[in-house]
C-alpha cells in the first residue's frame, strides 16, 4: 500500500518534471523565435534605411553634378577657359555697362538697394569682349591683376566691378583700400542676398591666382552665394568640395 503511494508520487513528480521541462523547452523556443524575428526585423529595417540613405546620397550627388553644369556655377580661371560654346545675351545695366541678361535683374536690384541704403556704388567694368580683355592684359603691369584673355568672368558677362563713387578721384580706385569705402562695405555684406559673391577674397590668392579684389562681384545664384560667403570660401574651393557644403533640396 505504502509502496504504491510512493510509486504514484514518483510518477506524479516525474510527470511534473516532464511537464516543467516541456514548458521550459517551449518557452525557450518561443523566446528564441521572438528574438530571431526581432533581429530579422531590425536587419530588414537597417537595410531599408541604408538603401534609402544611399538613394538620397546618390540623388544629392546627381543634383550637385547637375548644379555644377549650370551657367551660373561656371568656373573660369587661369586653368579653366571660358567654353567656346558659352552663350550669352547681354543687356545694358546702366551708363553703357552691359551684363548677361540673366544677371541683370539681380544686379539692378543690388545697386538700387545699396543706393536706397544711402551709398553710392558705381559700375566701372562689367561685360568685356575678348578684345578688351586682351588689351587690358597686354597693358597691365602686374599679370596677377588681370585674368588671361578667354579666362575672365567679365567675358562671360557674369561679373561686375563696383566701386564707391567717392573713390573715383583716387586715380586708381582698384586698390585694397576700396574695402573701407561705405558702398563697398555694404556690398560685401549684402551681395549674397542678390546671388553675388566677392569672387577674389583676401588670403585666397594662392587658389584663385588673382589678387584680393574688394570690388569684383560674380553672380552664382542666391543659394550658392549664401553658402560660399557664409563659409568664407572662394569659388574654386566650393566647387571642389561642394558635397561638404551643398544640401540639395
Ligand atoms: Zn573684375
């Protein structure tokens, strides 16, 4: 009788142990399935995120390449001649000075607002023909003062040399002191709002190969002008490292 009771208890214990083992096994299996599912889901999400990021990067690089090919970002310097097929239509800004018609409105607006603010900006050089550039180059004492013929932004119709009217009596107003003139200070502070940059900044002569010119403004469009001016870059640096600066919309 007592043996039977013990045997029944033993069977019960064994059954309980088996049940516990099965439950534990089931639980472990279930947990591992959940963990596995979660890991798989995470991996899928990470892969999708990476694919989206790569697509966005790709789109951004394409946008940058596309921007670089636009007329307003054309790089013309000693190493890069103005392309033979670069097409421009010029219109008169004022006083017989001509500029690319796509830039005219921005330049007019900048000059008008500068005057509105109480200053006296004066155009002294805008669009130049190849012949004029050749003449200037031939007659300049220091070749670093003047771009090579075929390599001047003035020939592209995208640049304007602007001085303070009060400097016209200096003989040569194109000197560093121009930066101290009130109209020039205003232009240097506000040019990017109209899509212009100060093309040959101080301390960038090694890159631009042109002396500091606190009078030469080049049109690049508002978006690029804002980035270039706020980062203190010259156009060469910007175009070289555009991925670091340009966030395509
Ligand atoms: Zn100039």
